[in-house]
C-alpha cells in the first residue's frame, strides 16, 4: 500500500456580484454613452465656475499697494482712478497697470453674459473674431459667454424638473399600482383629465398674469411632466406585486410601507433610470421652446432659446443660427447617447436566467 498523500482537487471560489455592479460594468463597455457621460458631467461642473472663467470683473487687483477682489465685491470707477460713473472697467485697468505698479488678474475669457459691448466699426450683431469667438448678439453681448451660462441654466432646469416630476410620478404611480381597485380607477380618471389640459396655453395665460421666472417654469414643467412616469411605475408595481417574494412578505406580516419601499420599489426603478436622460432632453427642449416663443426666462437671462430667436430675426448673421443650434444639438446628442447606453445596460434580457 502506497504512503503517497493524495492531493485534493482545487476548488474554484465564485464571488457574488450585485446586479447593479453588473449593469454599471456593462454601461462602461458602451463607450459612446460612457464618454458622453464624462463630457456632460465635466462640462456641467465647469459651468459652475463660469463667473471665474468668463467675466468682465477681475479676479484680483493690486492697486496702489492695496488688494481688491472685484469678483466678490463692487468697486466704483473712482476707486482705481477712472473717470465716469458706475463700476470700474477692469479690462482697461488691466491695460493701464501694465505700465504702472500693480497688477490685475482677469478671467480667461474677460467678458460677461449681460455685458453689452460696442464695436465702433459696426453695429451689432458682430461677426466672430479673436476677441469674441462666437461673435456678439443684436445687443452686443458675447454669444460664447451666453451659451456657456445658458448651458448651466438649461441643464440645472432639466435636472430639477426631472427630479421633482419623478418624485410626484413615482409616488402616484406606486400608490395606484400597489392598491389598485377603486384607488387605481379614480386615479386614472384624474390623470386623464389633467393630461387633457394644454400645457402651452396654460403657460401663456400664467405668463400674461405673472412674469415667469426660473422656479415658476420648473413648477409648470413639473405639474405637467409627472404623468408619463406614473404609467411606467404603475405597470411595474402591478407586475411586481404578483410575484412570490411580495406574497412571502405579506405572509410574514410586513407592512404596506415596507413592502412598497423595501421590496417592490427597488425592483421597479429600471424604467426610471433608463428614461431619465430622455426626460432631460424633453425638459431642455421645453425650456428652449418657451424661451424662443417669449414665454420663458425673463430677459436678460442667458438663454439658448432667446439666442435661437435672435437667429431667426437675423438670418444673415449666421453665427446666431449655427452656434446656438450647434450647442443645443451637441448637448442633446450626448444626453441621448447616455440614455441609449443606460437603456442597454439595464436591459433585463442581458441578465436573464435563460442566458
């Protein structure tokens, strides 16, 4: 009999990976959507630094041995020995201090979104130049700066409107889908009546009474934008509450609140996440349309829709047509790429048991 010890067969350890991590890994493999996500997030974060990157105010000034920070405080022209009334002209001050003791730190692009610039050689709108990359609008304001500030306003508007509308839609859809019966029947009739109210006419009536602003427009978009998500969540709750894990939770005495928020809702959020980018596209398009028609943000707020409206009235000023439409097209295209990648990554057929 041999005394040679026997070696055990090697065992393979399997690490459990959550479904969310699998979907995230799948999303990263879809390069078009993944890179679009990074571009949009990076541009959105940078847009919050626009006052320091694009502004007619100096970031810091050293004048006659003293330090000034115009980016945070208003200084009249007399503070720096300039003639005239109003705020100091920091671009001129920067030129003056080149030959005098002191210095001024200007932003990378030294023009503001509300600043009307005059070109003695021609009337606005002025063509693109080395000073104004995208030209100026019909009031002499720099188009590139207004597009950059308008990007932040448009995306912030869409994100807030989507979040509020989703909270309303998910809450109502979950209630209708979980309780069903008379609650669902009555709720569906209310939604049908509410959805028949014309959105544009409502905005026109309200705008004729109250001057619209950012938060009023968010409110108007939200009270009309929640209904679509309600149908998705309602259908998901009807499907999920018929499954065995919900019946098991009921048999164990779980409360309705626990079943809704802990069991059903996490499994019903797939359409919410997948449709989010497309909802953002719709909200940006709604804001641009309202601004174009004159029922949107009050002037002189930087707005893509207002610039597109200027382009329609100055059709031969090609920069007022190409650049605003180009910014809108590029942004919506990137968001759609993100939405397609999320939809493909969250496709339940990819991780079904049959595969």
